[in-house]
């Protein structure tokens, strides 16, 4: 519904095409390599990357004084309700407003970029990345479910061993290491009061009171195993589709720094070496490889470029 067409410029575009276009492609059976000529959201991101908010509605309010055209839909989508609950006429208005304000913002940002060649070049690069990411999303990443099951079993054993160790050290067979209140009480029983049960307060308490180190270490082992199981195994497995792949939704506007981010699955936040989870991601076939790359001193090089400092 957010596809726009400008007869004046002969260009097709969207707002956040990296998210919208794959849905259109899937629902309408279109070419998966389809992508728009322009993306008004990426225009906004190139022009105002530190804005913090790049959603269509807040941006339309900021630049155009637009009303909240989505407000009347809230009562129909409350509690996870879907758009088919919204009355048709109201839904048509909502979709039309999306198109209308996307189009107006496109015209506004297009003129701004025309007057700023340097930022326009950044935007044009973003559009190339957006098209590439859409294809990556469509292709997906195969997941070895047998390997995931093997890893899960190993980490459940680790978690249970850490749980028993915690309970023995706390002197309570029902001790729950996931309860901040119980963790504080267990440490207090050893003669130490802690300011909090987060990682840093516990690490500080461990340094200052070596006598509680065994309990803190057992807690950290329990938390680490639980994190791998919940965030890096169960979460990924739940998102595997019928094709045996996960299809991350990439956000080319995901960070003020310009870094890429992804959701469903947050494929880039799976740490190297933690739990061996990365080993469960496979290549599509023998004609493909997984490539890992990184920029050397990316931030410093960016500062050098933006400052025009010859020494840097």
C-alpha cells in the first residue's frame, strides 16, 4: 500500500522498502529482485541520521504537521489484533494517507538531496545496499536444526549443573537464580549486601568479597547457559520457516552510527564462539560460501573523511 509513483519524476518508491517490498513480493508473487528507485525513509535517514526516529508517522508530523491517521485503528488492533478487523473504509483511508504522506515527504527530501550532493551520494549508496539486503532477506539462511538440538541439549545440561551448584552454595534446594530478590537474599546470607543483581554490581561485589566468588561464578554460568538457550537457540529455531531457513529483516536505518541491524532473526548479534550457535548456520549448497568481513578502524577512517583532515 505504500508504493508511490511520481509522474513528475518517473520514479517509483516506498517508505522503508527493505521491509515492505519483501511482503509485496511474497503476497503478489512478484520477482524477488524487485526494488524501488527511491526510498523516502532512507532519504530522511541520509539527511537526518541523528533524528532517532525514522517512522513515517512521526516524520510526517514533524515536517508536514500531519494528523495521526492511525489513531482510530488502535482499538481494532489492540492485544495483537490484525488489520482485517478494521472497517474497510477506515482501512482505505489509512492506506491512502500512508501513500499521500510518503509522496509529499519524497518530494520534500528529493529537493533537499538535490541541493546537497555529498549527502545525496550517501543516500544513493544506501539504496544500493537496500536492494542487496532485500535479495539476502529473500534468499534466507539455512539452519541445521539437528545441530541446534544438539547444542540445546548440551547447554541444558550446563544450565542444570549450574543450577544445582547455585542451590548447594545458597543452601536452599528451591533457590531460583533467576529471581533478583532471591539472589540478593542468598548473597546477604553470606554476609554481603549488593547494590543490584546485574552483571557489573555482582562483578564488583566478587572483587571486594572473594568469599562470595563461588556463588557469583555459578550464577554467571547459569545465566550464560540460559542466555544461549533462550536468545540464541530457541529464538532462532522458532523463526525457521518451512524452507528450513531464517529470513532476517535488515534495517539499513537501524543505528545513528550507520551500522546495519537486523530483527527476526537478529543474526548480527549472535556472538562469535558463544555456545557454538554460529556453527548451525549453513550454506545453501556447494556453490555457495559464508563470507565474514570487517572494516579495519572504520570509525577513525570515517572521522578522517568527514573532517577532511589531511593528517588523519
